[in-house]
């Protein structure tokens, strides 16, 4: 960093310690794995509703013949009463599945929803896994019996087919025995090391002001979960919730972490164990570590371009497409370590062939991070922040997209970047868009029409959506507004605007025009991913972003045609 002659002379003459704004920056970084482990026997992947029967990242691996292995045979015990977390479970003599919370072995047994032909079960509290001699593994949530038994694994044409006769657990792992007495383990399907998923965080401080950015390899999240996580971080660090921005990469190859009520039953709720034992603790740990272990840094910002994406609603052209690649470099003043935050907008959705469609993966952001870390001259932690990717799809498979994006990032790092100086501030705002829901009679007619269409994916989705809306009417809980959360972090000359929902590319282009020539970055998928945020062209055309997606997300109604103007005017009038 250059210090002008006046400051040098002043320091020499007065003995005063002179700090420039740039020298006042301090930062911390943290990376915590969110790869699912033995806390979950089965996880349903997010992002794609199809196949409608489920995308479960589990496979069967052969472990020998049970009868020829006395050690394994001894571990397969006759099914009796199983007790876990104070709850007893059993198969009655009539073949009914029952549970008991009283502690008594004689009284207090309750009958769970039936699973036809249930032969064997294991418990991984609060879930029970069961089999009925078919190739399907079922899952039951003891605290939500109304949801019944849902699929947790089946023969999908890619993994090995096993007709499950008996289930048991050993060393926190799930095993099955088939009709031929063969034994199989059930490991989760993980991608390469470069594809592993993380919670990564950077905290940046100047004076008394500090902000925290957490980048998650998740498809999305609900605002109530994010509020809970922010409250925990605030309680441990004293950092205001408004200063914490949490972004989802939107990879479609990780376990679901939000509510999708209109989806198939196995996708409607996140796996409790994955959420409570992995995701939330990792987010909190990453945020607290980054906030607590600060060191002097220099910050610089640069912008390049990329060709990894194209607008999926404009065949034959990539546009409209904000192809900017924004890079924030956070390097320690001794240049021994650095964090590189990369922001661009493109859906991580490719890689759907064969076993990959059922494999846990951070997708192209993970390949990009790994390549940047390998090629950077300074030991590096790379982070990916999803931009306004709502209608932008990749043009290549994830390895290629990751490599191309990493090359674009390295070009920025190897050119002259703008050093940041000045203060830090933050703001949180919300724009409330009134809903326009269907009436009860309209919903009943809509529901009946879709019931008549039979057991297909979209009609079943629409029936579930109608049931959800009717329950809102019945319970007087119909949402009156669809909030759009707008968070701003100003770090020196750099302005980062983080918006909730799946924001399409026009928002990034339009918001940047509010501050022409300035360093402004716009991220979607921040703090709440509860729907798409389309523009008029999507709504008029009734394409997925403008209409179909609001059924999937369980929204009461689409957005109005002037939604882009409302958002831009709000940001402009508030002078973020």
C-alpha cells in the first residue's frame, strides 16, 4: 500500500501512529463441511422435483452372504422392542407398527400409520426406516405421524436393486438383507473432493463496524431458519443480524433444506438430523469463527466476464445475461493467506446423467473454488456467492463450467484490482408485495380439475398446492404479502446488495445502473429462497419463472407485472 509523503513526514515528526482507512481493515475466514454423514441414512436431493418418486443419494453395496459370515449373522437379531431417545418401537403380533412414549412395556402403545407388509425396521431418531420385501426403503417421522411413511430409497435404474427383507444398524450404518441372504450396506453417494459442500464465511471489520458474509452450498432456505441462525451468531458475537448476509449457491445436488409443501411427500420437509446436526451448527460455527479470529488485511475488488451461462428463456441468444464475474480479494498484510470471494449468476443444475443425478455435489462452484485454490500464488480459501441466476443456465457440464469460471477469476486476480478504503455500513430493508390469492371456490374447482388428471407429477403438485391454499383460508393464515428482503453491505467503495428469492438477471443489470461506474454487485438467493423473482416478460409468457414456479414454492399468487420497477424504485429511493 502506498503511503503519501505527508503522512511519512507527520509520523516522523510527531511519533504519532498514522493509519489509513485501508490499513484499518481486519478480516476473518472460516470453512466448515456440510457433507451429510452418518446422522442420516437417506437424504432426498433438492432442486429437481423429478423423478417424482425421488432423488435419494444412497446406494446398496454388497457385503457378502450373511449365513457364511457368523460375525455379521450374530448382529442381525430378531426384531423386538427398540428403544431410542426415550421412545419404544415394536412390530406387534398383528404386524402393526407401534410406538410408546410412556416408558411402560405394557401400556401406552400407539399405532403408527400402517405400511403394508412391514417386515423390519430400524430407528434413527426421530426417524424410523422400514421395509416390506420390495426394493423400496421407507421413512417415518415419529413427531409427524400424519405425514405417514415416505420413500427413502428405491431401485432407480442406476443403483443396485435389492429386495429388502430385513434391516439392521451397526456402527451407525444401515444394512439390509435380501431374499438370498445377501448383505448390503447403504452408504450415501458423495461426489469428488472438489465437489464437497461447505459453509464458508468471511468477516470484515473497519473500526467498530463489522459485516459477515456466509456462503452456503445449499439449494435454498426459509427465512425462519436463517433468522434462527443469525440470532445464534449474534448472541455469540454481538454482531447485529442486519450485518450478517447468508447466500445459497443453489446447487441442485445437495439435500433439501427448506419446506416444499407442494412437492412429493419425501421432499416436503428437510431431514431433521441433517439440518440440526450438520447445517445449522456449521453455519453458526463458520460465522462465529470468522468473526472472532480477525487479522489485518488489504481488500481489493475487480470485475471480469464469463461465458459459463446463457439465458434459458431466449433460445439462440445468451441475452439478457449479466455475465460479470465480481471478485473480492481479502489478503493478509503479511501476504501469507487470503480469501477470494467470487460472485456471478448461473444455475448449478447440470450433471444429471446416470449416477451423477443422485450424487451429493456442490456442482460447478466447488470445481471453481478448488481450481482457484490450486492456482493462486497465496494460500487461499475461495468462496462462491450466487448472483442473479434465476433464468441463467450453464452451457457446459459442471467440471467445464467450474474450470472456465476459475480461469475468469484468475484473470481478475492477475490484473490491476482496485484497493478498497473507507468505512463499513449495512442496511436491511423489505419490500412487501400484496398477494392476490384464489378464492375458496376457485381453489376447489382448480383442485378437482387436477384430481381428474390422475397420478402425474404436475397435477399432483397442483392438488397439494390447492390443499395448502385451502388450509390457509380455513385457518385464516393466508399470507397477505410476499416480502422481498433487500440487504446492503457497503465495504469501502464496494456495494453488495443481497436480495431474497431466485432473482432473474435483469435485476442485477437494472440495479447496477442506479450507480453507473461504481463498484456494485448484486446477489440473489440471500436470506430467504421462497420463490422466483421474475420480470414482466416471464409473467406475461407464463413461463416457469413467472408462473409455474409459484406452484412449486407454495406461493399464494404470482408477482405483479411491474415488480422490477417496484424493486428498483425502492432501492433508489432508499439510497442504500
